[in-house]
């Protein structure tokens, strides 16, 4: 292939990618709207009050923070265990 032909093909591919990215953003937006609509229908169908929604949201936030703290503690524990194992291996090698 000649340089000009490669550049032309590359330009064509970039244009296709731009179109695909635009389509992706549009579909993501449509999906979000559809999900929001489902949630609103569920809330209306079950007559969930604003106060209940706020309470559910607050509980969810607290649960998420709790889970994140727990995960962080587990990761720290695993890191300490790896460091201890590494130290033991180094000690055994020097003996």
C-alpha cells in the first residue's frame, strides 16, 4: 500500500471510530433514561415516599462505606501477611 492510501484508510477508520463513540454515548444515555424510567415506575407503583427514598439512600451509603472500610482492612491485612512471608523467606535464605 502506498502512504497516501494508508493515510486515507486511517482517516476512514478514525471517522468510523468517532461515529461509534457518538453512538455509544447516545446508547448509554438512552440506557440511563430507560433505567431511570423503570425506577420511577417502581417507586410510583409501590407508592414509596420521598422520606423512604432518602432513608434507603442513606442506609445504602452507610453500607457502602462500611464495606469499603472492611475491604481496605482486609487488603492491609493481606499486605502485612505478604510482607511477613517475604521477610521469612529472606531470613531463611540468609541462614
